[in-house]
C-alpha cells in the first residue's frame, strides 16, 4: 500500500501539468495551510527531466523524496504518450471523460482558483497535437495561465481516503484467503489421483464463423463457434465414482456463450473456448458491435460516436438473438445439425460481459440505486461507476433481459454494484461463480464482486479470488487488428498463465457440476482444490459462503472473521475418498 501511495504521489505531481491554449504555465503553486503557499517552476522540472539536474528551486521538493522516487519521476517526465489529438479529444469530450476531467479539475485549479476542467482538457489536446507530443512538461507549456494551483489539502484528503480504502480492501482479501486456507485444511481429497482439469480434454473441435444480422436493432454480430468433433472422439477421462453414468459424450453438446468486455473482441477468450470445447462443450463467442474493439477504434479515430447507454440493453439482447439464431441454424445448417443442446446452456462474461451474463441470469437494472450513486458529489474511487452511471440515461422501466435457457453463469470482474445493486443481484436463482482479482482498479473486487456475492440468496454460488490479479489478468492476447490501446505492463499484473489455468479448470468443474449435473466434479469446487493449483504470486482462493453480516464484520474490523455458513447449505456434493 505504501508503495502504491508513493506512485500516487508521483502521479499527483505529474498531473499538476495539464491544459489549454495561451500563456503556458511557468510555475505550480501548492497551497497548504497553515504553512502558506509553495511554488515549483516548470523550468526546474524540465531541466531535471532533460539533464537529471536538481536546481535550487527543485531541491526543496527533491530532498523530501527517495532516489527511487526521483528516478521514477524523471522517467515519467521523459515519457512521451503516443496518442493522437483526435483520440484525446474523443475521450475527454465523452461523458465518462468529462466526469474524470471534472474530478481532476477540483485538484488542479486555474490561476484564479477555478476548476481546471477546461484548461486540463484543452492542454491535453494541444500537447497531443504538438510536434513534441504529449509529455508532462509539454502539458505545462500548453496550460492557459502562468500558474497551476494545486488544491493540496484536497489532494491529501484523497490520498488519505484512498489509503484507508486500500487498507480495508487488503483486510477483506486477507480474511477470505485465511478462511479458504482453513477450510482447505479439512479436505481429504487427493487431487494427484484425479484428472487435471487444467490440461485439455480428449475432444478435438471444429471452428465455424458466422455473421448474424439482427435487422430489428441494426446489429451485426460476428460469432465464432467451437464444436466438438464427433468422429473418433472420446470424452476426457472422468473421476471414477458411482455417480459417473457415462464415459463419453455424444451430441447434442451443451452450449456455452462467452461475452467479452469493453473495447475487447471475441479473440481474447479463444484459450477458454478451445479448452471447454476439448471437454465436449460447444462454445459460441460473439462480438458486441456497440462496445467492441472495432467500435472503440472508430470512435477514437472520430469515425463513430461513443458507446451509449443502450449498450446495457443491447448486450443481453445480443445473446438472446444469438441463441435464437443458433436454434434456427441447428435445424437448417448441416454443420450444426443435431450438435447443440439448448436444454443445457451456460454463459461466461468478463467486465461489461460479466454484467451481461448477470442480467441474462435474472438480475434487473436498479434505477433507484443508480440515482443514489450517480450524483456529482459522489467521490467514490470506483472507476467502474463512470461506466455504470451511463445507464441512468435509459428510460426507467422493467427491461426483460433474462433468458430462461441459461442455466448457469460465470461472471469475471463484473461491474454491477450500482447498475444492478443488491435488488438486482438478489434476483439471480441459478448457479453462479464470481471471479475477482485483488488488484483490479477498474472493477474493484470489494464493491463489484465480494460484496455482491453476499447478496446472492441461492446456495449454488462460488467466489474465486485471485491475489495480485488485475482487470486484464484473465484476458488472452488478441489476434484482432482492431486493438485500441496497448495495456501498460503495470496494469497487466504478473504473468497471466496461472490465471488462464485457474479459469480453465474452474470453468470445466463448475459447468460439469451445475450444467450437466455431474456431481463428482464438485470435488474441484472446494477451497482445497484452489489451494492445490494455486501459484504465487497469483494465489487462488475459493469460497462458497460469505454472509452480509460476516462481510460487514470484516469490513468494520469489529470481530475476527468467520466465514462459516449460518444459513441453509447447498446440496452436498460427493467427494472422492
């Protein structure tokens, strides 16, 4: 946490240098009562950035930083961000961008001590258009007044609030990990004797690509379908128990639909689709045209408008339309005929795709919660609210987004705390697994997955928590030409290979158990299995129960956590001797 705050401090310092036409800032002013006002010249920063020299003006601040912090600051000052002025303009003029600029403008004031919203936006655009490019120093040079005034008191308050929030988050994560370890210690299952679900199954598969056209909504949906091959195929070896009723699977195959996140595409979950297909699942991976990578590429190039609130409705409708069309194609297309089982349909989604599958499972948009959370005075550190609050633009009515064909879902890094809230999440009555990353700054795990997990009232639910995983840890390498922006390595987190293996194994175990009713696979849905496959630093924890009271006790630090069920337990799942 301290390391994070050091970075935040450097980031705060770097953001003091931002934007519009005109004079160009010559100094940064820090007002910190009761000590008065302090100044830092732009020339001093530029000299430090170019030559590494610390002059008398900058020495007052440099003496209060470590050598490592100074090195990081210099790297940041030298960094050129390769973005076009069109992209910067599109982002900063979007509803989400304007919200972020308004919040930043409360910290970075103009010389007359007014909100720096317009100055920040203009200097970002001008710096991006300048031949020197978008750098911190160049941002300063494009600022419209001689002085940038920093609301230092407000900045310190934000840092303090964020520090407390991070501390509480760490306590929640640590408590869940501790309880999972304690529960795992009671297991007698020998996973060395069971098939490794991280490895591919025995099925080969064929890939088929379709472009579906929903004329009623003007939506073209590219879809890749991975269908297990039936010739000379054998089912992966199953755990030998009395509950195993067959050793091979023949068509029709259970169908899984995968929904991608914002600015992503269907290629980012190829690794999961192929793995599930190797275990005898037919997998349909579609692209949502209103929020995929191609749409964002067009938007940043100025060729299309930003994704709008209707996307919260269109995404689940895309899945409904896909299932309708596949039912039709299954009867008419020889390559699909007799191969898809619409009585056994599951759905997997990540980020906004996580929201999508939650609504398909029965969660309804919670306009009351949106009105409560989406107000200008909300200073939440939850970045996903900027996206969720777009839904407040929708006409408030009871949208019918649930699809009864879907019998089980996995929601990875979902965003849901405001757009669905407790009132929406509690309506889900089918088996569900929520997957969270402890270092996810875009869909924070406590507000978006862990607390919502306590709102689920049905027993067949699971919370998978991956320590040190980020919002991007589950996303595979895209092969699309429509990549929008490269994700900085710091946001990718540690090597993602272990996370891919977790998702492969847990998806097979969850879907075999709750979609196909193969209860012997429940052995893999124990905290002990998560411990068995866990690899540092991406440690995996798995829980099946956490009540709201228990969560609140952990969050408030009132008593040591006990995550032991006090409500009716799910149907017992047989384990292996």
